C-alpha cells in the first residue's frame, strides 16, 4: 500500500471514490458487478479490502488491463455477452458499448416483431410479470374510498 491518498481514482472512464473498498468500488463501472470485480482483483493479486484511494498507479494499470481483456481471463459463463450475434465470440462489454448493444438488441426485437419486441414497443412488462395491478400509469384504478358520512354512520 502506498502512503499517498487520492480522493478520486479514474478507472476506465469512471471516477471511483477513494474512501470505498476496491472490491465494491469496481462494481460502479458499468458492466462490472461485484462478483466480476472480486474475480478481477484475484487475477491481479490485489486485496479487495484495500481502499481505492491508496491504490498505486501500477495497480490501477493492472486492473484496467485485466478488465479490458476479461474474455481471456475468465470462463465464458462469467462474461456478459456470450456468443455475440455479430461475431459469434464470447466477449465482455463495458460502459457505453454495453448500453449501445442492449439498445440495438431491443431495436432488433422490435423490428422482427417478436413477443418481447412488441412488449418493449408498447411499454409493457417484458419478462412475464403480472400486469393486472402493477405497472399502471395515471390514476389509481379499482380503489373506491368510502365517503366521510358513510364512515361516521358505521361508528
């Protein structure tokens, strides 16, 4: 551990607070969850209980290189884009690439008019949730309040 402390550490275009532990701070990067963060730190031989502010530049570079090459370090079931439709490879997307690919996938589903695409286009729940009582817009439906006079008569 270094003695110099930084309040903000920039890793992969994401500002991480220096007063958080490395294992959980890495999960702030879009596309990196807690389990993936701990796997990256294990590959880099960095203690996940260290504070981000005390990381040395060499450690930050190792973390960035490992995250950018996750598909070569981790088994395919830990990656977030297995069998990419465009390339057929197992890849791990980060940041804006992840957001853009999700948007393109949803647009493709809308274009081919599959069930999920239709639900996305209509703004309804996609994954089979009940919609009778949840996911409503506007005023509450189906709830009738008793008037104040009727409540007083009962008492």
